[in-house]
């Protein structure tokens, strides 16, 4: 495979755009956690918020890696991985952000679902790599 002829699929491009947005939003949320949140939030709330930021940034990078892998490996497991990472970040980090910012405890029910989706995404990536014989 010639590296000069590699092109991104529309799907990989879409997920890279999402990963980029996750990264940018994660950095902005991290800055807010460090500078603005302490004005009104408890230390526990700040910890939840920072955990959400950490997971979001880590999985933004991971989603980018999966997109690059999809250039070389084309199977449904990587698509499942990409979808799992996106939904997992939305549910895990998003529910923690909402909980801290709104105080609505009911949204915390989505946090473990998001965590489960992230685990499924990691395992889907593993399966894609194991299935690839190259």
C-alpha cells in the first residue's frame, strides 16, 4: 500500500471531525474546571467534571487512532468501535457534565451506560485487530 495514495473514507473523516470536536470541547471544559467551576462547585463536583474531561480527551485521541486504523482495516468491528466511542463519550462525560452543571442526579444513570459503551468500543477495536490477518 502506497502511503501517497491513501485516502480517508467519508466515515473516517466524519469520526475524525467528531474526535476533533471532542478534543476542543474537552480542553475548553478542562479550562473551565480549573478556573471557573471552583467559584461555585464543591470539590466532589469538580472531581466529577474533571473525570468527564479526562475521559473525553483520552477517547478523542483514541477515536482518532481508530479512524487511522480504518484506512488500513475495513471491517464492521471498527465501525462499531467508532460508534461506541462517540456514544460512550456523550453518555459518560455528558452525563457527568450535566450532573455537575444542573444538579439533576437522574442524569447520572447514563454514566455507567456510557462506560459500558466505551468498554464495548475498546473490545470491538480489539476484535477488529484480531480478525485482521495482515
